């Protein structure tokens, strides 16, 4: 009886001791991230049959279990990876949103100031101070473009640095998971009892990994985790890690991309394989927002420069010079070279260049560009044939058959290939990516305000000796105009229903009521029918005559020899502010920029609202996980008292057993 009493008491003592130790362990780790509350699992020992019936043999602790739900942890990790992605995206895009919307750093105020400067020259074209003020406002606009591009580039480099840091952290976590896999395998090899604390540490690492990149974990038969990302790419298998690498892209050395380390070298991963977590947030921000914003600002800069240059070239400067004269400056702005980048894996020796289409097309009302603000990839095939792909939607823009050399125009720029590449070679074409950085005021004009072409190169006149009421209107010129046949006087004849003669040889067009008719002039006596108000054009010069002329009336078209007070060309330049010049003639400079500001603002708010919703879901999932696995100090305090009482009771039973045994020994002696 005494040995049975001792044995039962000892089982209770041991169980209470383990309960106390487990409870103290819970309390000590109440604030440990990822810790799961533990508890002992007790069961009754098998009883012994005696003559009086079955007698109990106490208790035993079969295991110490952690209160853990894989479902709750998975839900928490999914929310964690979404929050990690959205928080990182929001932190980045908010910087662009603040810059674009800030009146002190945004483009709109500088753009408006520049056109006010143009208006000042239009009001007083002979004033050198007005011309200098226009140049100063243009230089301020250029500085604004350049400062915005500089900030974009800082963000671009910052994203690259963060990608590198994040990849290093992912590798560190993955290595720790692999090491824990090995320790867990060894710890659990001797039996079926779980290594609870090691399991918690590994699960916490998986949670922290999900904050950086979305991963899934599979429990293998030996208790180790296999960790995957993307659509099943291995990150951890057992104690082996497939390390990620942050490296410069072969397509663009300025762009940091994610690759996987292989025996044959780092292999770049498609960005679509990186989902969730802050790494995906960085990649998505760069491709969806940062690249787009940089290109869109560049498109506005390039379009403004190209269209304004085209109109400026149609004017006359304060020195009386026009396009084609040695001292005349056609371009008010310069744009520098366009960016083309050959893939570092290319094997051929292709030679190519990009240029903006200049002057850009004119729709009859104003100049405009077809620039999209997209990047393109040129890929060579056999014998020099090549394909152009728009990277915004991966659509094929152009396919050119062998031999591939020559010039092609599309989307507002000209591609010239002088030497074709080898099959498989590729080039990244980025027409607008550097436009905001490279735009500048023409140095010659900046140094001499007189070179601003404010006047028009042609003047018209209705002599006072005319007898009729007809008058010739102001002239306009188009790209490629010629003054070689000026001056001339058109003469009206009332014969044949009214005609004009004395045109230069060549082609004369007359546009009336939307219909254009061409006439071939072989001699000055060849006539053109007169229609009041019709637009008459020859040699790139257009004008109209309205009213009722009398036989013999003359109308003079001549070079402008007194243009110091003429501002017709700066008036035309000023109109560009409200004309549709961007995106194929569908938007103004200001509306194109406003659309960018609006798009960035909407995206910022979308990311913010979605992030707040995901943060709420993360809190809910953490609360659900903590309700099961978290340590409740009040509950643990109660457990301490319970196990303390059990320990004391078992100790008392042992004490009683000892005294009874002493009594028995005393009786025998």
C-alpha cells in the first residue's frame, strides 16, 4: 500500500511541476512575437486490479501541446502579405502625389507663367525686357521639368536600393527557416513529441517572409517546411535555400530586378512571379506608377518643345531673319538625344538611333504629337527583320521584314537602323523617359532675346488705290514655306465670273466651305476663280480675300520688312496653350498634366483605402489567432494557483505516505 501511495503521489507531483513550468514559460513569452500558448496534456494511468476492485495509479503527461491553428495562421499571413504590399506602395506613391499636387513644386504654375511671358512679348514685341522675361519664365519652366525628373529619378534609385535590401532580408529569413527545419527534424527524430518553440520560431519567420513577399509553406513528412513563391518556385526545401538575387537588368542596367541564383548564374524572374509583400509593392509601384509618371511628364515636355519649336520656326526674329537664314534659330527649346539601350546579352553589333518627328504633324489648326509615353522593345529576327513591341500592353506596333535597315516612323518618333542586329538581339526604346531631364532653352536665344521669332515672315496689303470693298486678310505660313516668289501683287479681273491672276508657277489651292480645289499655274496670266472669304495657298503661304473687288484691284503679298512691332507668331505660339497638342491632338499641355495628377491622386487614394481595409482584416486575423494562441496573463495566473495547489496536495500525499511507512517500520521493530 505504501509503495502505491508513493507512486500515485509522485505522478501528481510531476504533472503539477510540468504544469507550473509550462505556465511560467507562457508568462515569460507573453510578448514574444509568434509565440503560441502551450499547455500540458494529462491522462489517467491504467488502474491496477485488486481484491477490492481497480485502484488508480495516478496521472501522466503525454505531451506539451501548443494551441495552434494552421487555418488562422494562414489567414493572418494572407492579410500580412497584402498589407505589406499596399503599405509599401502607398509610402512610395504618396511622395509622387505630394510633389505633383504641390503648387510650389508642380508643373502648372510654371507652365502658366511661361505663357504669360509669351503674352507679354505679344503685347510689346519690340521690348527686349519683355523678351528677356519670356526667356526667364521659359528657363524657370525648364528647371521645374528637370527638378520633377530629378525627384522621379531619386525615387527610382531608392526603389532599386529597397529591392536590394528586401531581397537580402528574404534570403536571411529563408536561411533561418532552412536551419530551423534541420533543428526540428533532429529534435523530433527521437519521438513524436513536437518541438513547440522551434515550430513557433519557424512560423514567425514565415509570417515575416509574407510581409516581404507572398510565400506558401508545405509541411513535409519529416516535419520540415518547403517554402514556395510565385506559381510554385522553390525558396526553401529542407535545409536548402534557392537564394534570390537583386541585380541590374540585362535590358536596362539602371533597373534593379529580382533573379534567382542558379549554378549557371543569376536568372531574372518575371515581375509577375513576385506577388504580395513589400517586394511586390516596390515592383508594382515602379512599373505601374513611377515609370508612367516619368514618361508622362516627359511626354508633356517633349510635346511642348516640339510643337512650340515648329511654330517658332514659322516666325521672324527682331533682326528680320527667317527660317533658312544663317542666323535664324528655328528651335526655341532643345531636347537632347532619345534613350535606346541594348541588351547586355546581345551578340550582334546593331547600330540604331531614335529621333522625335520634327516638325510634328499639323491638323490644319495646330501642331501636335503622337507620342504615347510608352516604352518599346525592338527584337531582331533572322536576317535583320525586327518587331517593335509596346511594353504598356505587349502589343505589336510594327513588324519589318529583312534586311531591316532604314527608317521607320511611328508613335511620334523616327527609328533609324543603319546596321541590323543578330537574331534574338533586343533594344529598349524609351523616347520620352529623359525628355523632362534634357529639355532646355536654346542657348543662342537665351543669350540674345532678339532671336525670339515673334513676327510673321509675310505681310499682306490692300492698296488704298483699290476701288472695290475687298480686303486681303493676314497671312499665315506652314512648314516648308518659301519667300522666293515674293513680293507679288495679285490682280482681280471681273471676267469669267471673277478671277485672280499673277500667281507664281506651281500649285495654288483654294479652300471654300470645306472643299479644297487645286489649280496648276504655268504662267502669270493663268487665273484662279475668286471666292470671297476662301483660303488661298501657295508656296506654304495662306491668306484670304473677302469682299467685293473691282476690276483691276490689286492685293499684295510680300516679305515682312518691318516686323519689329509684329507679334503674329507669338500670338500663334500663345494659342498652343489651349490647343490639343498632346496624345494625337486629344489634350492640351495642361489637361495632359492634370490627367496625370488626377490619375496619381486617384491611385493614391485607392491604395490608401484598400490598405486600411486590409489592415483591419489583418487585425481581425491576428485577434482570432491570439484568442487561440495568445497568452492571457489572467488565465495563466489562475493556472499557477491551480498547479501550485495540485503540487502542494501531491506533496502532502507523499508526506502522509512517508509517515505511514514510518509507523509500519516502528511496529515491526
